[in-house]
C-alpha cells in the first residue's frame, strides 16, 4: 500500500465497505441487530457494518433498542410477516429493517411482491431497495411515521 504526500490510499475493499454501510444507512455508534444468520450470508457486508458501527452485530437475544435490523431471509425460512413483527418489536421509532434476500436466480430468492405484501401486515412500509454485494438484495422497511403534534 502506498501513500501520496501522507494521504491514505483507500483500497477497493475499503470503498466497498463504506459503500455498503452507506447504502444501509448505518453510521458509527448505531445499534444493529442481525436475524436469520446462516452460512450463506455475505461476510463482507457483515464486516463492513461492524467496522462502521465499531461493535459486533447483536443477535436475536438482544435486549437493546435497535436502530437497524439486518434480516437475512430466504424462501422457506418461515412466515415473513411473523418474522417482521418479531424484528419490529425492539426497533427504535426511527429504526429500519432491511430484509436481505438472495438475488434473482439464486437459491432461496424471494419475490419482491412477497416482501411488499408482508410489510404492511407487519406494520411496516417499504421505502427502497438496494443491491448489496454479489448475491444479496435488500428491501428497506420502516415503521409508519408517528403523528406530529401529540403531546
């Protein structure tokens, strides 16, 4: 690795890590929970998030209020609505749930319509989608905005 006049040279891997965390809206100090971990998850994505937040990802036993949930979900993993309700329970009011599914053509791929149908039933709204790594895509789900002016 070389540097020019003391400037740090950012490698492609570094750029990819910050890009992934940026796509997920993950910032230093956030509390991120991971659900649905299995051997097929994208380790580079996990590492990028952990490096950004400066901590390890929390598992399903976490008791904290969660800023971001990374939900690895594949066809055959069970009922998506039930899983989303469970994911939403510890979520901060302004928190997000990323449903991460294998890309089209990969084993376990979930149709986008399945996520779109499950989200409102679980009390969430789908806001965007992102390609995350070579094998995974993500759907960003958020709780409905709380009414302003209550007090």
